[in-house]
C-alpha cells in the first residue's frame, strides 16, 4: 500500500487499482468527520429547540466526557486528577446555570474548587499541589466555560414545563444558543475547507502547524455570512450584529483551538481520545465551543438593547 504524502487528493493503490484516500492533508477522515459532526449538531439543536432540559443533559454529558478525557490524558504524565470532586462539579455546573443563573454558576465553581482542594489535601501531600492545580484548571476550562451555553435559558425556567417550550414558541435565549452553535460550526467548516485547499502560511507553527492564516480568513468569511443571516432571521437584530458575533466567535473559537493544541503538545498526544470517528475525542470538538460560550454570553448582553 503506497500513498503520496502531502497531497490532499492523494490516492491509495490497492490491488493494482487507485482509490481515493478519505483522509486529506488536514488529517481528518472527511466522510466520517462530516457524518459525526452533522449527527452531533442535529442532536444538540433538536434538544435545544424541542426539549430544554434535554439540552442541559447533552451539555452535561459533553462536559463529563471532556473531563474524563483530560483525566486519562493527565494520568499519562503522572498527574492524578481528583476525579470525584471534579466530576461532581462538572455535573453540577450546567444545572446550576440553568436553574440558578450566573450567580449559582459562580457559586458552583467556587464550591467545586474548594472541594477539590480539601479532597486532595486529605489524600496526602505528595504531588498534591500539581493535582489540585490540575483539578481547578479542568473545572474552569471545561464545565464552567461550557455552562455559559446554558445561561440564556435560565430566564425561562419558571415558564417551561417538562417537555416542549410553552405554547410551542421557542424563546430568544434558545435562538441565541442556536446561533452560537451555527457560528462555531461555520468557523470549523469554512476554516477547514479553505485551510486544507489554500493554507500556506501557518498561524502558530509551534502549537498547531495545520492551522493557517488562509483558514482563519475562511472562518471569518463563512461565519460572517452565517452570522448576518442568523442575526436577521433568528435573532431579529440588525445585520451588523451578526458581523460582530461572527468576528467574536471566530476569535474565541480559534483561541480555544490553539489552547487545546498547546495542552495536547505539552502532554505529548495527538488527540484527547478516539471516541468520535474523524474528530478524535470529545475535547477535540469542545475546544472551540468552550471559549466561544462566555464570549457569546457577553456579546448577547452587550447587544440586548439593539
């Protein structure tokens, strides 16, 4: 089996015949990645628009899987994450955001951090500082940041019965979250397509060699188009709000992507896991979203009166 390296249109010779290689130079199995990505987006948007508590459970599940991947990755370096208090805080934070709002979310991460400190201190002094730091860092990185995706739904908790939204009307907060998700998907999709075909100038070669300035420009252009349409048709806002949201989401998503790449490089791993075909691990999909969620919450608050 021979393959031409570095060619996005490379072919694999099998039995004297050439077959297209589904894994282009950007490193993904494109059919598998597309199928998994579309399936995840449908499940998340379906839960968001039809069953709000279902969306909270989906967010919690993603956070739990992400924390578990970080726990396993840290173990390879000899760092033992205090998994019991960290996982308890991971489950609690999205629920706190949904039922209690920002104040409850802040209280939840504070309580989880203190619990992590006490739990690990009781296990002994050896390696405790590194373990505590890793636990608090993981709590802040994954469940705390991703819980901002739930906050726009908090206003409607008292009005929402178990099941569909009251009167079949989807509230503004749900459309805000849907727009956030669409912008993150647009960032990843257009950045990948443009970067894989035109990318020549690495953005951060020492951290993520495959991320290029051309791909970043593609992300901005694609997300801007999606943002303008979403602002007008989903958010009932002026078109320029969509542009501001797109730029903010792409900047945050790119920072999140580079941050996770830096963590993986420090740990000496390529992907957090292989649970998602064509994508790697759950954290390899959440890296953009976790940074985008708080930025989106801030921008929606700024543009609330527009």
